[in-house]
């Protein structure tokens, strides 16, 4: 074991603060990464504040962060994919059993024995896993990804969660040229969804509660922008969408969007509000619509997404912050005041 610098929360009501954590020495299949940037996902905030206590109660101290890019510093003897000095990335998962039907299908995100990057039992240390708000991390090479060399690293970090979480459902439900696609909520996930849907050739409509994000939505690739609190504007799109991705982090009226789907249209939740959302069954019966959910994506698909971003020069729009501003960033996240992802420059932790 060795000591790493990190930022951790001691309880659901404490701010994140500087801490020292124990990491394992790399074993033969492990890659040790010096973390350069880590994105701030709204899931980090949900988890730090124990807002998902019913599903995934938080174990404290909690070191969040699952949008990690950095440089390889050491590798185990059996590591073939990476060498010291290589760029590398880690997303939401750091392990899975590798043998179940989900893993065999490349869908590690549905493995019953997967291990999330933070707040999950860690078989190596006996505690829980610690995430990317840290100066280094040690991860099995199966869960380490390659970063295309043309991408800006601060903007690439959010691809590891916000990117794959929006790319995967669009591929699964066949977003292509000619499809009408809605994106609800222009935050970290939402703005990546707009970029991907646009790059895939769809007609993209953004639904936002924030009038000041209208111009940005168009710049990011939206063909139309609707203020979601204007029910008249929303209703004009009734029965017209093939696919809607809902990336809202709080309780909201889902039925207004169900009614916008055409026959056999899909609305997919990627947002994870703490409270259940009531769904009108009649909205689904009519026009055989479906309401689904999706969570991150498998490792092979995450690499595919990163390569797609490399080819299309896609990164997140980031506000780079030092780690000392992380608590302020959380307050701004709650107010939907981020354009469109915070990315922590981990040099600020090293000099701390
Ligand atoms: N399924 C997965 O695998 C997965 C992965 C990562 C994150 N998530 C979840 O996805 C959600 C979004 O994450 P994020 O990091 O993108 O968060 P975020 O940056 O905070 O974006 C959420 C956006 O939702 C909109 N919004 C917020 N409160 C709202 C309200 N009361 N009513 C309507 N709209 C509201 C805002 O957009 P406007 O200003 O445009 O209205 C806000 O920018 C979180 O719940 C997160 O935990 C899920
Ligand atoms: Zn996330
Ligand atoms: Zn498995």
C-alpha cells in the first residue's frame, strides 16, 4: 500500500476536504495512473450527500470521481496494453467478474459483480473503492481506456461518464440521420447528448429550464430549443419524437415528454433523481411508447465512444477548477449553473 492525496467527504453534511488515502501497489495486471483531470458528475454530489441512500448508501469517508484522465506511471508485469508515459482513462467501473453472460457480451455495466470506481467494496484493501478526486489511482488494465491524442485532456475527462452515458443509449436505440431526438436538461450529460445526436445526424431539440442556455444549445448542435416551463411550446411537439433522452437530476414531470413521442418512440432516463417519477400508463399505451433507463456503457463501447470523439473532435465544454473550489462547484451544480462540466485540474492537489 502507498499513500495518495485525495479530497474526501466525512459525512453527508460535511464539505469535501483534503485527506490521505491508502492505495494498493500495482499487482501484475494493474496500471497505476497519475491523475491529471477529473470531471465532476452530478452523481458525485448525489453520492457524497447520500441522496441515493435507498439504493446505494454512501460509506464514509467518500472519495468521489469517475471521469478520470491521466498518465501511466507504473504497470504490473502482465500488463500488455499500457506502458509508463501513456495517456489513460478510467470511468465508472474498475472491475467485474469477467465470466457472467453480461461480461461475455461486453456489458460489464450489468454484471452482478461489477465494482464501481468509488463507494464499492474493494477486494484489495478490504474497505471501499476511492475515486478520482485524487493524485493517483491503481486499476486493472481491463478497465483502463485509451485516450485519443488529439483531444484536450480537461475536456476529455467528462467523456468517461457523461460521454458514455449518453452515447450508449443513442447507439442502442438507433439514433441516426433523419431521427428526431429530444434532450431534456442541458447539464453535463445533456450537452454531451446534444453533441452526439448532432454528430450522428439527428434533428436535435433541447428542452431546458434555463433561458440563458438557449444560444449555447444551438452552438452545441441543437436544431431547436424549447423552454420546458412553457407548456404551450412543449405541446407543439406532441407525437413527433423518435427518441428522447432525459438527463434531469431532480424530480420533474415526465409525462409531458412521453406525450411528445410518436408511435413506438422511446423515452430513456439517464438522469437519476432520488424520488420516483410518476408515469401515466395511458401515455405509454397510446402509440405503443416505451419508457426505459440506461446506465453508463460497457468497456468496449466506452473505447468506441472515445475513438468516435477522437475522429469527430468531440470533448465536453469544461470549466477547469482547482480542487480547492470543489465545494463551491457542488453548490453551483445544484443551481444548474455550470457550462457544462467542471473538470478538476489535479495539479492543484499535488501542489496542495
Ligand atoms: N444513468 C447513468 O449512468 C448516469 C450517469 C451519470 C449521471 N447520471 C445522473 O444523471 C443526472 C444528470 O447528471 P449531470 O451530471 O448531467 O447533472 P447536471 O450537470 O447537474 O445537469 C442536470 C440538468 O438538469 C436540469 N435540471 C436540474 N434541475 C431540474 C429541475 N428541477 N427540473 C427540470 N430540469 C432540471 C438542468 O438543465 P437545464 O438548465 O437545461 O434545465 C441541469 O443542468 C444526475 O441525476 C446524475 O446522477 C446518470
Ligand atoms: Zn457520472
Ligand atoms: Zn460479469
